[in-house]
C-alpha cells in the first residue's frame, strides 16, 4: 500500500479496516456466504461530460495522478480552441510574468476586472418546465434506480449455474439470502474464481435486462471490514459486495475512496521547448499515407472487376446453382422414399400381426359367448336347486339344533346341578359339592371333590363328542380318578427331561390328575385350571362369554342351560344309534315304543329322586358312601 503525500490509494483500505482472517491465496468458493448489491442503476452509461477529453481521465474509477488532480482543481479549465482563439504573448504579459502568476502550484486569475464565465446550472434549466414535467423526471429517476433483481453464479468447468438466487422486488440496495455451496461438490468449492451474472427488471418494464457480468478471482477482492456499518465511503453504481466467512469484500474498482488533504501540485509551465517531429519523419508519414490510399484504390478496383465477372456469367452460375439444388433435392427425395418404404414394410408387418391377433380374439370371444350361455343355463338350474337345498339345510340345521337341545337336556337331567341354599355361587353336581377352584379343605373332602370333578369331566367329554367340539386339553373321565392332559403348553423342565427319559415318561408329566389323594397338590390345581379352560372353550362355541373361569359348576350349568334352550318341543330320541341316524327313517311303532320307554324312564328317575329326598330327611346324609352309592344308582337308572 502506498500514498504520495496525503493522497490515499485503494491499497490503503486494508490498513483502514483491519486485516482479514483468510489469506488472499486461501479464499475459495466454500468461504463465500452471500452477495449484496449497492446503488442499482438501470440507465445506460452516460455520455462524456462536457469539459473532459476522450482519454483515460474520463474513466470514473481511474487512478488520479497529482498532475491530473491539479488540472481538475483549476478554475480556468476550458475546451481546446482553434489557433485563432489562442492567447498570444502580445497581451503585455511575458512568459516570465505568466510563470510568476502561477504560485504555490495553483492557477489564479490576477485580472480582477475580467469577467468570469460561469457554467449554467441544471436547476436553471428546470425553472421553465411545468410541474408535470418535473414529476415525470422524478419518476424516471426512481425507475432508473429501483427494480427487481436476481443473480447467478457460474464456474469455469460448469455449463449450468451453480447457484441462482431469489428475486428481490423493488429494491435499490438488495441483500440476497445467504447460501452454502457445499452441496455442489469439492470440484466447485475448491475453485478460486467465479463469474457473477446479474439480471434486473425495471418497475415499468416487463423484460429482464442483462445488467452486469463480473469475472473475478477471490484473491483479488479488497477487504473492507466485518460489517458495512463501519464503511463510510461511497459505492459506485451496481457495486457488488461479497460476504465471506471472515468479513466483507468488494472489487477494488467498485468504491470511490475519499481523498483527504491537499494534493501535491505541479508546475504546468514547461521549463524548455520539447521537440515534436523532424522533416524526415513527416515525409515518411506522408509516403505511408499515400501507400495506404493506393492500397484502398486497388481494393476497390478488384471488387468492381469481380462484380463485373459475376454479372457477365450470371446465367451460367444460376444454371449451375439450379443443377446443384436439383441434385440435393433428388437426394433428399430418394432418402425420403427409402425411409417411407421401410416404414411401409413395418406397417404391413404390424397389420398382419394385428389381423392374426384379431382373429384369435374373435375365436376367444365366440368361445366365451358359448361358455357364458352354458353357465347361464347351469345358473338357472342351480337357482332352482338352491331353494330346495336351502330348505333342506334349514331342516337339517333345525334337526341338529333340536338333537343338541335334547342331548344337553338329557345330560342336565342325568348330571343334575343344583345350587346350595343361602350360599352364593355354590352348586352341587349329583349332590356332590364342588368348590369354585378354592380347596382349603381338600384333604378333608378329597373323595367328594374327586368324584365331583369326575362328573364334570364326564359331562365335558360327552359334550365334546355330541357337539363336535375339539377340547384343547383332552380328558380321560374315570369317575373319581379322572385325568386331563396338556399337549400344547411349553414346559422347559420337560424338554430337558425328554432327552434323558423315554417318551412315555414325558407323556405322564403332561398328564395332570383331577383327584386329590396320591397327587401333588399344585398339579391338581393346574388340572382344575385346565378343566375350567375346556369349559370356557365349549361356552365360546355356543356363543357365550365366561366372566370368571374359576366358577366351575356355575359355568357348566350355564352351558347346559343355554344348550338346551330353544323354540318348540324337544325331538324324540332316534333309536338304533348311528345306524338309525343314517337310515333316517323309522316305523311308527318303533317311535311310539321309544316314547313310551322314555316316559317310563322319566317316571323311574322321579321315583328314585323322591326316595333319595325321603332318605335324606330321615337319615344322616353326611355319610359319603351313601351319597356316592345313591348317585351311581341314579346314573345307572338314567343310562338304562
């Protein structure tokens, strides 16, 4: 960074605003975070201002030398004039006096009486304009400075832009949203150069204008600080500001740096005469000018001769052009004919395949129609048979339901279940009390509980056979020594024991006793639990829901009660067992005999029940043997 006297150059920016964290050679696209724009200008570049020549001094951002600054600051700057208007030394002032008039490097007008020509101001030109014209001028100024704008970033090796910003509407100093180029890959983020293309649209226009295209290297950017608040220098038109990780950067030619102090002035009066051109140089320049003019004349002569030759042979050239055009047209037509023949062949092949496909489809349709007619005939026959089958199905269903009702009624009359007075949910089966899965006095009433569980197992076994219900836990009804088996539960201790013992021993381990004496108590309790689960399964098949599976006799009573419920009288029992059911017909005499025998059995059962009640009232019925004997006698009478 340099300075001459008090003249500040662009390289002084780093000393004013601090140093960046990143070195210039380390700046890459991955460090770029955002872009802003200042002093948007949509107007075309202005023409050369009056009072300046067409040279480098007309550039708005050209570096100012001390001599140029001195020339700009002088008051008597004017346009160059012809030789007749130049002032001569005959006005009474010698060169020495003229040089003496230039003091301290500044030009001053010593003639106080000479009039000073002032440039007309722009405000004077607006005094004669109307308010409408002034309003239109203000609106035009706003339209030149405010518009819609967006930008795109491009890299050297990428055909498409790596980033396109959002559109900011009606803004003069837009700040675009920050972005991250990591998604573009390392091939983009490691580059140090980019191209920025800025597009703008005025508020009064509908077309986008290609405003700025800036090719730059990130190491060439100038650091101006961490934020824009501390930067007090004016920006140029369409100044692009770059936001990097360590601060804000601009291009060195996008800022007008304020100059402080007075520039160093130089004396404009030459101290000696400077030579211009010699006579020989002027002669050579004249000769060169003549040679150039001769070359131009020769070119014009050749052009005219060539045009004359072309005009003379115009007919021959036109015929040749026509032949060439006809040959090109013929070749194009031949190619088109070949292409069309190829397309025609392909179309014929496609047509043949479509015809064969259509014939096969017609055959399939005719077969489908014939099949549909056959199916319609069968459907009419099936509809006629459907009503008959529905009637038969309803009759058979009613018969099955009636037989199931009769079976449940017979089981309920054989294995009578009665509640115990003044005790909630306490029932007896064939006068044997069975607690609801609570056996505190199991050792005392072991025989009674075992016999009652045997009756329950027998009833469930018969229900599973008559109602065709598969019990998950099979039963082996053996009166007071009944058993139940668990073939589905996982028993880890049995899996380890199976490898060491035989299959018969493992099967015994899955069989649980429904009696108390001679068995492990927890296995007995588990057997009662499995029995209750079987009752729950039977109730579910009948559409019932068991509230508490521990209530063995209440649930069984509920199942038998619902199973025997129905509309109408109970059907009679078909004699002959399975053969009678298969035969389906029986003479009237056999039916009457079966009905009479059923009446006699009912009378005998009632007589036995009456006798048992009388005996219970006269003698002590606490004797378990008497109760068991009476119950077995009653069962044999019912079965007979």
